[in-house]
């Protein structure tokens, strides 16, 4: 469950809003527009754990090999026909 509070409300009742962030994100607004989001540390860690470097995702651990076949090209470019 998400919650939205004004920055004034946040400043007046930080404890309640921190507890609310355990149930879902709390959006804090300034002059009616969202400016910050308060998350529990567990939710934050879940979000940041998904961030991997592309080099890590594409790397192959040493000693691990796999078969990889490059498909042959069957749809070659043809000259344009102007009739």
C-alpha cells in the first residue's frame, strides 16, 4: 500500500510515516508535487540488488563454455525494382 503526505505532514509526524513505509512507499510532496519517496531498507535493497553492470551480465565464468551457432543468412538484400 502506498501513501502520499505533504512535506509539512512528514516533518510533524516522522515516526508514523516511517512506520507506514514498512507497508509500502511513502511519497512526500512539496507544493502538491511528488519530490521524495521513503522506502523501508528491505525494499530499497530489493530495488538496488537488481542493478548489475552490463559487463557482469555478459561475462562467462572461467572454464564454462557453451555451444553457440550463428544462423546463416537466408534473406539477403536484393536490388530495388522500379516499374
